C-alpha cells in the first residue's frame, strides 16, 4: 500500500550505441522541491522497468513507479554517479479526488 498514491510514468528508452545501457536513475520533484525516489518493488505493475534495468538493442517500453501525493511533477533522470541530471516536465497535475455530490434544487421534485 502506498503512503500517498501510486504514480506510474510510462516511458520508452532507446539505445543508439553498441555499449551496455541501463535505464537511468529516476525520481520525481514537485513544485516545492520535494523529491520522491522511484520504487524498487513493482510487484503487480505491468511492464515494471525496475531499477538498473538493462536496455536491449531494440529499446524498452515500460512503467516507472513512484509513491507521491497528488500534485505537479518533473521527472529527474540522473547518471550512475548522479553528476549529471535532466528534468522533464510531466504535463499533468492530479489533485485529491473529491466525491461528486449532486445538487438538488428545491424547485425540482
């Protein structure tokens, strides 16, 4: 069970060189600078990429899994030594779910 909410990011990783390539380390960062690391246990998640997953020559398509509260995030991709990083804006914001409460007008009976 998540502490906040499970947040899946579907991504594709392409390989152009001949050497070994691993899916980069990932985290998500909110607008306040809070960072949430990728989860290492994706049991039950379809096409879970996992941490340090090797990329075959044809590339790979899969899901990264995070536990984060509702909000707007950027995906941070880091190299193995965390010396270089790239931020990718995720054009999605999700908020807490509120149940729809029907409004009943007194004139409608």
